């Protein structure tokens, strides 16, 4: 019985991951989406992200992709419902409006200062519609500052005053300092503002110190007013994780979900091919007794989907763990410098890649010798050779996953057959009926023309018990 089918696992498996925007003109390309802005409407989450939109889910497990207009209006899109319509914009873009979350959106012009001049250097914008009908814009200028201003609620491209400084980089907040270890107190890429209101408190969250580092995190200021004055939130950064498959949770949003729960969506870092090579995750958050935002954990193991448990903060973890981490995998072949060991090292900067000419690559992972109960897998692929210039285009990577318990039989049992898949999933998370095994075998059966599939990470999830239990 597949008891874990109503689970999700970070980074989330969004279909049709777009090609990185800043590398579109390069000979070889890479995938990217990040900077999630999420709308909860009629039981559906709509996720708008950099480089391609929009994704949506009704069960909070399986995401669908709707190529909308505009598909890519710039980095860091933001979405808000205001006066019965949906407003969308992104860095340096016009403001767009639609009557449906899936669009189509049409431009209503650029943001204008009271003088009538264009608002320039408006990066990572966030538009917030308050419950009193007033409308606000928050953004960064490319400098380590967060700006804010009220907009005309009936003419939302019009600023009602000159923008004001909300807050700026403070080197005394060590986590804001640039670098993998926050070693540079002279700089910070403060970005991704998001205004969230709960219990009459305004929380203005932001990301720092920069998207390419494992130190990437999210903190917040809070206020009783939409434009401050702002008090630094003591739990900052409330989203932080510096190691593992999911690391550097930055630039994102907070949105309500089923049963009045709160969820933080965030960017996670890979950044091998480029500093902007990133993925997306989400986890529950809560407001503590001091009125501060908290997150119990940034997760990378299976969690119960939103709506499955009443208290996702304390009861959302399934208890499943990675049972394949750093196991000494071996493969049918290895490209130079692309060892099978890289598939289980839990570091997305490395990957296993089969040698040229290996028509049906296999990767085998020994598990605990006496067997372990397996019930889910997450595969994070690298599509080596991806190139618009050479017509090596994204598409489904087809495979099957087999398990066996050599104490019982030498026969391999297929627990997951994706050999007929038509889905383009650069991250694939699947659950299956629990099977006790001491070996796992991944067989790649097909890939898009010109693409050689590499495995950045394969995590088999399960739990240990005595044999027969």
C-alpha cells in the first residue's frame, strides 16, 4: 500500500523548468526558476517565478504548468489580488492586469513618480493590497536597501509620494553579510521584499546576502503600519539552511494555505552553471508568542502535503529519512570526473554522468545490508548538453527504479516505471508501495536527443525496522 502518496519533497518537482534567462544566448544552457510569488485562491496555489509562469496545484503535491501571457516578464515576478483583479509585475517591468490568475495579463503601463517620470531601478517589486483597500509597492534599487511607497488604489501605476527607505543593510546582522560564511561585512545583496500581514502586524521579509551562497536566507522587520517605522524581528533569519540538498533558502514569500496555515516559499541554490541556477521549495511557518515568524525546519525529506495534518509545523514530518545518502554507488559507466559517488554525496555541485556510448546507463546503490523499508525516491537530474543552439532541447528523462533484497532473492523488482513518461521533470519525486531492500538500481532508458542525463542526486527514502515487523 502506498501510504505516502500525499507527500511532497523539496526542492519541488515543477514540470517544464525554464532555461536560465541570463544564459539564453550561450552555446550551452541550464535550467532556472526562482523567486516564487504565490497566490492562494479557491483552494489552489498559483506559483509565479522567474523565467517562466505559471505553476499551480490543487493537491499541493502535483504541480501543473500553464504557459501564460506574459510567460516571462522579468526576474522576480509578484502577484496580488486587488479590487477583484490580479496585478502582476517584475523587475523593471510594466504593471500587468488580468481577471484570472492564469491570465492573459495585459500591460497598464509603468510605475510613475508624482512628477510623472518613470520609477527607475525598481528591482524585485512586491505589490501589497491591504484589507482597507490601500495599495503599496516595495522594492530594492540594486543597492542594499528596501524601499516602500503607497500607490493610487484606483490607478495602481501611480505613486502617491516619493518612495521612502524602509530599512537597509546592517552589518551587525551577521547573516546579512556577503559570502558563504558571511565574511564580508562591507556588502550585501538585500533583495526580494515581501509584505505579509497577520494579526494586524505587518511583516516585511527580505533575502540576503546573495543568491549564490549557502548562507542565503530570509529575515524580516515588523511594524503596526504598512510603511513603518520598522522593528527588526528577533528570529531573523527565520529561514536558513547551509548544507544538504536543499540549502540557501532565500528570496520568496509567505502565503496562507489550507486550514489557515502559513507557508513560506523560497529559492534554493545550485549555482554550478551560473550564480542564477536555482530551484524552489516550501515549508510551514508560524507566528510565535512574541509575534515573530518562525520556521521549525527547512526540509529535504518527505513531508505531509498541506491539508493532510492539522498542525503541519509539528506534525508535518513523515518520519521518512534518506537511506541512500553517501552510500558508495557504482555505475555501468562513468564519464571522466563524473563518478557514481557524486549521485549520493548530497551536493548538487557534482553529479554522476555515464560515459559516451552507454546506451542504457545503470546506477546501483547498496543500502543497509540487512535491508531497509523503502517507499519514495527523489531524483535531481542534470541534462548535460542542453543547447538551444544545437537543438538539444529539454524533455522527459525516462527510467525505471528497481529494488531487491539479496537475502531473499537475486531478482530485481520494479517499483517505479517511468519508461513511458512524457513529463519534462528535472526534479522527480515519486512514492511507491513499501518494499524492503538492500540494493537499489536506477536504469535510464531514454533521454531527449542530444541530452546526456546526469544524476546530481538520488535520494531513496524509507525507514528501518527489524525484519518481519
